[in-house]
C-alpha cells in the first residue's frame, strides 16, 4: 500500500477547507440585496401616504382670484371647521371658523396658521337671515334673505341696507344704500367663470369653482371691513346663496 506523505495530506485538507468557505460566502450578496429592498421602497410609500392625507384633509375648496389674477381668497371646508385664507386689498389673514353651538359659528383670526386668537365675529343663524355679533353680542351686521335679494345692514330693522338683487339664473345686480348700481355678479357659461365686476366693468373677484352665486357680490360693500365681508360671503356660500 502506498503511503501518503504528511505534507500532501496538509495540502489536501487546505483545499477542502477553501472550497467550503467559498461555497458559504457565495450566498452573501443576494442576502444583502434582499435586506435593502424594503428600505428603498419604504420612503416613497411614506411620502405617498402623507401627500394623500394632505390632499384629502379638506372636503371642499372654493378659490377666488383678484382682477390681476392673484389669489385673493381660498375657502376650505373641513369636517369640523372652515379655513379662510385672505390676500386682498393689501391685507393678508388666516381665519378659522368653528361651530360651538347649533346655528352658531365663531370666526377667529390666526396669525401663525395654527393658533386661534382674535375673534372676528360670531354668526347667529336663522332660516332667512343671520347676524354678525361681537364678543359682547353687539350687532355688527345683519344679513337678510328676502324675495331674490340679499340685504346687509348695520341695524335690526334693515334700514339703509346695501343689497344684491338676483335678476336671472346667471346674473345679479349689486346696489348701495341709495339704490345705485355699483356692480354685478355674473356666471359665464362659455368659460365656466363666475365674476364680480364693479360699475366700470372691472373684474374684482373671479372663481371657477362655482356656478352662479350672488354671495361674492358682497365684496363690493366696501363700507364693511374686509374680514367681515369675507365672513358674510362664506356664510352665504354655506347656505347655497
């Protein structure tokens, strides 16, 4: 029988050990690749969920542009509150509205986009009218809905009211306390725009989110502070006017 030399035996054992190590190591790259795949997919999935949540957070949105095309007012309706973003007549404001009791809404201004601060007005609703009152329940403005008209006055009796008179299914006239026409609201079916124009036919407010509504005509009642006008417009839109 032929004898193996000791050096030859050592060489053979080293070769077998090398083959075993290479065989085990050859499976590592695929295992590492599989471990990194879930991490790569997780980032897009998270950002997709965040974008979806942001888009779906409000239930409806109405946007008005000024005559120069800039965004003047955005009204967003959420499940439990409204948000009014104003950038008009040189004034910027963020106002939130919440209902603290049946047929009542409080409008408060937020300076940083989240904290509610100064109360602009409280709304007291009825079927054919509503009032804006201050924190002491003092009347600021009364809005009456009567026979195709929207009347706004600073008194309970409706004296010296400014009004918007609906003339057709697509047009309303805006009149001051003297009865003079100071502008109109009209829906243009050809381009789907609702426009508020002043007496010189200059565009003041424009929206593509509405069909016909007389509500935005209140923007021409310039004797009323801007924030109060916006609150009145928001409430009229809520009532489908």
